[in-house]
C-alpha cells in the first residue's frame, strides 16, 4: 500500500508528541562527543507546506502546532520543539512544518550521520528535493549545508529491510525512528519483528516507535507486545486530545514507545504531558498515559 501521504496530517497532535520526543532523544545523545547515527525507516517528505492542498484539506495542524504557536508559557522541551518549527518559518507566519528528517538534521552535529528511507516514490523524491533546497538555502545564508551524500543519505526503499545492514553502527550509538503509516495492519507485526531482529544486532540502541491508538485489535495490543521484546528498559507515552468518535474514525490518541530510552526522558514527560493535555485537549476524554519498565 503506497497511498499514504503524511502531508494530510502534518503538524497535528501526534506530530507534536513524536517530534518533541525525538528532539529530546537527540539532545541526550549529543551530550557525548562520540558520533551517533539516526536511522529513519519511514522518513516521509521531510518538510510540509501547511497551506498546501494536502495539509489544508483537514487542517490537522490546528490540533497540534497551531495552539502552541503563540504561547508564552511553554515548558522547556515544548519550547525547544516550537522554536525549531519557527526557525523553519522566519517570516513569523506558520507556513511550513518539519518532519522527523528536518528535526534530526537541525539538532544533529557535524560528526553525526542521518540515514533516511522512504518507499513511497513521490514522497522519496520530495524528500531528496527538500534536502537539496535546504542545502541551497544554507549556501545563500552562508550556513552549513546538510552534507548530503556523506552526513545525510536519502534512499528510496523499505526501511524495515534496510535497517538490518546498518546495525550495529560503527560508533555503537544510534537512534532508530520507526513510523510506518499503519494503513496495512501487517505494519504492527513488521514493527515487532524488525525490533526483535534489531535488538539482537544492536541491543544497546535506542528505538523510538510512533503508533496510533485505534479501535482495531492490532493497535490495542501493540504496546503490550513491545513491552515483551526483552529490551533492557522501555517507556510508553500516549497523548489523547479527545474521546473516540462514535463512528471510530479519526485519530484522537497516539503514542511513542521507546526501547532503551534515556533515563532523563520520563521526568521531562511528567512535566510536559499535563501541559499538552491542557493546551491541546478538546473534551473530557483528553489525557495521557506514561509508563515505564525494565527487563
């Protein structure tokens, strides 16, 4: 199935959770001088136009980045995330939204490496084009280019399969982002099998999985299945902005499941999640779940 386009959902509440957590993971990895690698198995297009045909159709960013844009009381982790989005919009108007590849590229250092995989032919082409545009813009501003071809590699392909050849990375430090569309219910099983294999190849890596919380059975049981993978430690966080709709459609809740997370992340989320519920919540069904465990 290659019909999914993330642009329809760019900047929504799920993106807020996913990208805020991703930035915190990268900041933690950057505390040591040793290089690290970021592997994004489902990279998407990298940058999205919020006034474009896709994003403006349902304007899902109004459930996520929009309510945060002008707030002056943002917790530190949320403020850093919002500032990164604002840096992509120097005019001050909210026009563009960064995907995970852009977020990673902005936070990473010169010595770190970014490996991006996208199977959708159109998304993959747009991703490569976006990084070329970023390099051209950086050159105009006299800033550091992304380093495509060495520091950043963009490849059209199945990220699940590509991951095998990259683990363990040379530096033995990596963040693996796994964010499939879950249009095909087999994605849930593929995530689990991919993580099982990855933990054998690279048991100390940090793995971050985004997932939707839906009414379908595969989604309801997903986090419990990941808890049993045998990682040294795990953390699960979900954000709900509303009660489920009676017809079962629409995304009201999403989660980030982390294997081998930084020890600092849980405390950060304890501060941040109540704030996100307060600002993004739409009815009495809004809330969050934060749980962790060890092998």
